């Protein structure tokens, strides 16, 4: 069930390697990565960004997200915490120019449809200061559980 087949009304999946240098620069802008795990904030050159994503791709499925017109506007990262686990750790980000358009909600809805009937569980950590991401997951039916300085949101597909 490759994520490269993921499509929504306004988004389509693409290989992250096809993203251009300006695409990656927009996706690693300081305001975009401020709430993401350590490592995202220090990538300030195209080669460093590509090397970082290649390393992440050794442990996760990394997918570029493109708007219907073809421009790259986001990244989706699904990692597997344990071999054989039905849980996927969810991470996503959108370029600042794509904020406020409901694309994160559309992405999550698309993922839920993609995994429908699979028994896959999506789990995403959100820093408590990142209210926008928390709202997206709560609206999509994810269940919150506070864990230190972040809240872990979980959703499981029937299966």
C-alpha cells in the first residue's frame, strides 16, 4: 500500500527526491519546522536537506506533497516504530504559503481513506504550543494523550 498512490482533491503524492531546491527551502523554513523534531531546524542548504531526508527515508516512508497544479507544498513522513507493528508514526509539514487552506485536514482525511480497513494505527506527537496541528488531528477523530511536553494523537483504521 504505497503512499505514492495517495491522492486527494487538491493534493497528490510525489517522490521527495523530485522536489526542487526552492521547494525544499520553503519546506525547511524556520517557521515551518519550529515544532518538528530536532534535526529539521539545522538544515540550511539543499545538500544538507537532501542528505537529512535520505537518512530519514532509511527509517520511514518520505513522500512529497504537490498541489493539483504540480507545485510542491509539503512533506509526509510515516515511520515504523517496530517491525511488524501496525502503528505508523505520522509527521507532515506544509510550506508557509500553503497554511490556512485546510490542506492538513485534507491530507489526514486522505490518509484515513488510504488506510481504511487495514488495521493500521496512525500516531502523531504534537508540541503543546502547536495548537493548529492539534486541532487538525482532533477534528479528524484522533484520540489525544498527554506525554510530557507534547500530546500524542492516535487513530486506528478498522481492520
